[in-house]
C-alpha cells in the first residue's frame, strides 16, 4: 500500500517535479562545482536520484558515492536551492545485506538531507536465486521495507522495469518509479508497442495493477533521454511526446535516465531543450 503518502508527498514536492537519475561521479560533480551548479540551474530539473552502490555488489557499501560525498552534495543542493536529493540503492534479498544497509544508510540519508530512499528492484539484484535468511522473496521485501520504515523518516520508493513490477517491494513503498523508456533501435517503429506513447501507457496500466487500499497511487514516471532519433521524427519531438503522454495519464513527477545524457559527459544536444519544453507544458 502507499502508506499515507499524499500529505507527505505534498509537503516535499509542492509542485509537479522534473528530475533525473544522477549518474555522474563525485569527481565529475565536484571538479568544477560552479559549472555543475550552472548546468543544474539551466536544466530545469528539480530532483536528483543518486546511485549510491552498484547493482553487482554482493555486500553493502557506498561503492559509487562515498558517504562524505553524499553529505557534501546534499548540503550544496540545499544551500544553493538546486533541488531535492533521493538516494537510489540496489538491494539484495539477503538478511545480511539489508541489515548492513540499515546500520549506515538511514543515518547518511538524514545527514545529507535526502527526501527519499529508492530501492531499484528491476531484476539483476533482487531475485529469488539470491535469497538468504528469508523464506521467500515476499518475506525479504516485507523485511526490507518495514525495517526502513522504522529506521528513517524518508519516503521509500521502488524503481523497476515496466515488465517486472517486483510486487514484493513495490506494493509496500510510498511511490513507484517504472522505467517507461521508449528508445530507438534499428527497425523500431515510432508508434510500436514498446515505443513512444505506447510504452508510457503500458507502464501506467501495469502500475495501476498494484494494490493500493486508499486509492492513491503516486508514480514517478521514468523516461529516456537517449536513443531518441526515430526516422521521420526529431529527438525533441520523441522526448516531448513521451513526457506529454505521461502527463496526460496523470503523472505529477517525471524523471529521466539520465544526467549524463542531458547535461553530463554524454550530453546529446537535444535532451535539455526537450526538457525545457516539458517544463513549460507541465505548467500550462
């Protein structure tokens, strides 16, 4: 269930939000902080979900962003009013992994001012074959979410591929972030089943299947900021159409994969402009 999320969400995000999964490294972020901050201001993004560890990690640790770097980043975001911080982690369904997270992650989330902790359970890390210390994957999901609920005041979320909801976690958290990525590969058709608009509709319908006792579903729709060059359509049009579909469905929060494609070292030249158009559309 989405436990009393409505009021908490409005307290944190008082207007619709645009964000990204922030995949820059600490060195890329801090090497020239003034330049990074300038890019953030021009991006129109308002929330940053930082990858804390790696999907392949067998033991818990701050393997992508050290704790001190997260605290520094959170302080700078707050001091310069650049946006909200979410800590995105790849959990494993082992009791030891979860217990180790509980020893450190809630404290660091508080110190860096994070508004949410997001569990990525798209499949590579959260699988039955990795179970240790639990009867089944549902038991592991309950332990993960209930333990963090007691340990932190942060919102709890779950991110996943559209075709793999992973109910063991997604039915228990405050919000879900389906990765509704429509991306072009050779031979794809713009209006194909898994392409622009149709992918967003498919993701929304899948998420609507999740049980929610009070009728309130809070969804951060994940969108792609890469591989948008469909024949006969501009990348800007493709990105805008996907976002517009999510808005029409009722999304109040959009998040793109990822920073490196929008403003980072793989800046593709069209994503920033597309997001500016979406920003204007969101506020019509």
